[in-house]
C-alpha cells in the first residue's frame, strides 16, 4: 500500500472489495506483504471516513486475479470453517450443518438453511 512509483502511476486501478475500514486495511496489508500493491479509497457518499462508511480496496488491473486469489486464501486461513463448508457443498451437504441435501434442494431439511435464494 502507499504511494505508487512512476511505473505504477500509469497503471489502471480497479476496485475489488468494499468493506469497513479495519477489515479493508487488513486486506491491503496482507496484499502488500505478498507483493501486490494496493490503495484504499472512500466509497462514494462519505467525505471524511469517520461515519463508519465503507472503503474500496484497489489493485492494478494486472493484479486483480492474483489479489482475489490471495484474498480467498486469506479468508480460508482466518476462517477455516469456510473451507469445510465449501467441501460440504461440493459433496451435496448443507454448508451450515453438514446434513446431506440433494443438488436441487432449496432448503436444508435438518437445520432450515436456505440453500437457494428464489427471486420469484
């Protein structure tokens, strides 16, 4: 994170996340530690950054995929339960309780978790 050098000044920056300041700063620091430059900006609608508003995490266009992959890995490290939930989903199990559900299930018959949001 920080001021870009001359080469980076010509790169196109892309917003990849919008989060609260504390979490977005943590992600920016993690990307920096992994050699991915980033910037933080206030999300539209807040001018001072003191109202509890959201911030955008920006990376160069060429680093978007690497940054998103690294953030996903970081989420799995910070929240290991996400990895187990994803494995359960891949096995047609409820991501909340692990109960077997079919591929087309809309709700877990065990815990009641909505598995598909029906926008009808």
